[in-house]
């Protein structure tokens, strides 16, 4: 190797005398000339014994960009002998963390297929074939990886949403609840619908019922329609609070079965619970009626 040669591989022009005195470098010189002509200046960088191909990885989000750098290192006596070593890295990115991570995770696969290509081309010009494989990967495999990864991450984000149930606490009021048969009927209707909560005896009569949202609606309908027991009593919903939970039964904040509470103590407890659930204003509106 010509010791006085500058560090760059690309150190002679077409008419340079050094081509004559170092014939071994001619194939490499020709290959690099081809590379610089075949790619845009901003796609290929030649520094020392490294040639880097910059590839933009496209995503489905126009504003997101990932710039990939695929660098081949050229050993002495290439292309006659020696295999190009390949390194892939992210040079620049303007995208979400998840998207960047997806690209970083995919680099090993890209390096692997480019290394296979380098080995397959041992003894001959390999730079362009490697860059072609990398471009192909960026157009197909990368998109397959991206769609798979994103659908998985979307699934994991959606999954909890789908598996969450909505639990309802409904605040129902009536003029008074005193008679034993009325209290019994309220408890029985709640039990039938797997609802729990509190019924406050006295005036006003208050029911805090908790469970499935639809069941809470059915519970109110059952009370309204049961004229045999409740006669002229009117039941109205003063407010309701919905929250997402992983499982209705294990996430209740009221008793599982309807519990009756006496007037004074009951009122304090209902105020406390309503405050926690964001129903305090609704309760105060009922009390001030």
C-alpha cells in the first residue's frame, strides 16, 4: 500500500499518476467513482476507509422522520480480498420515542442481511450491492416491522380500554323511606341486579346504588314502576358517577349488598361517599329541595 497516500480512499483523479503506480487500488477507485455518481451527494459520505449511505426511513406520519446511517468499512486489499464490515445506526430522528425505539430495534436485522450480502460478494465489488439491499429493506421490511410493532403497541394501549368495565354509582332520592316493606323491596330489587350500596332511612329517602351502568338504570325503573309497594312515592335520580375499572366486583367502593342506614349517621356516611365520587353537589341539591 502506498504509504504516502492521504488517509482517504478517494485520493486520486482519473488522470492521476498514482493509478499507474498502484494498480491494486484501481477497482476500488472505479467502484467509489460509480457510487458517487449513482447516489446524490447527501446520500453518500466517504471518509477515510468508510463509506456511509444515509437512508431516510419513511413512516405513515408525514412529520416523522428517521435518518439511518449504514456504514461499510473497507479493509486493505479490498475488493480482491477481505469482507466489508457493516454498521447501522440512527443518525437523526424527529419522531415519537416509540417510533425511534422501533427503528433502533430493527437495526440488528438490517446489519445482518447487509453482512450476508457482504460475504456473498467477497472478492468482488460489494458496496453497491449492500446499499441496494439496505434500500430494499428500508422500503419493505422496515414497513412490515413498523406495521407489526405499531399494531402490537396499539393493541396493548387499546387492550386495557377494551377490557375495562364501567362501574356506576347512582344517587336516587325520594321524599322519605320509612316503611319496612319499602326498604325490603329496595334491597330485593338491588340484589336481583347484583347491585350494592346504601339506603338511608328517613327524610329525604336516599339510595346510593353501585354496579353495572345499565343495571343501575333498570333498578330505578323497577322502583318507579312498582306502584304496589311504593304507591305515590316518586323516585328520581339526582346524579350518577361513572368510572372505568378492570373488574366491577373487585373495584366497588360501596358494600356489595344494599345496607340500610339510620338518618343521622347515614347522612354523614352518604355525604362522605358522595364527596369521594364527585356527587356532593348533586346531594346538596337534593337536600335543599
